[in-house]
């Protein structure tokens, strides 16, 4: 699973600047999300890459972090919340993760010519 600025560890709606809009359109949701889904610190049960941005202005970026473990990782890029889906560093990371054979998972390594496009894990 690959996520882009997805708050997989969101505990309180207040951790998102979209809280007001979420509740404004809550009646259109297929399933009610109140109370919030249960969250714990265990890694996701599938191979996962969480791509996030510490410049996120919509939600607390730390809610996008998965517990690092084989095969789960977090990749930080310098983009906005909405711009991450178009950011070259995020697209490179997605392509790299999808190109891996399922049974030979390795942690992401930034391309040699673009090491500054990515931040250190947890940055």
C-alpha cells in the first residue's frame, strides 16, 4: 500500500485543518466515522509506504507516519498537501516502490542525483 499525505494515524479530528469541512459534508459519507476509527501504534498488516510532507497545511503530518518496520516505511518530500500527488520526488518514490518484486522488499533509497529532494525519515 502506498499513501500520499494520508492521515493513517489520525486520532482526533482536530489534527486536521479540514475538520470543519469534514463535518459540513459528513451527511454525504457512506459510513459514519464518529467515533474515529481505532488507531494503535502497530504497523499496518501489509507492505506499506507512507509518503508525507512536513509542509502539510491541511493535517498534522505526523498522523501520516506508519511505524517503521520491514516492510513499512515513511518517505518525506517537500511538497504541499495537494501538490504531493504531482511532486516529482513523490512520483519517483511511487514508481520505485511499485517496481519492487513483492518478495524482495528493500527500503527506499533516493536516486543518486536527487538526494536533497527527500528528507531524513521522521523529519
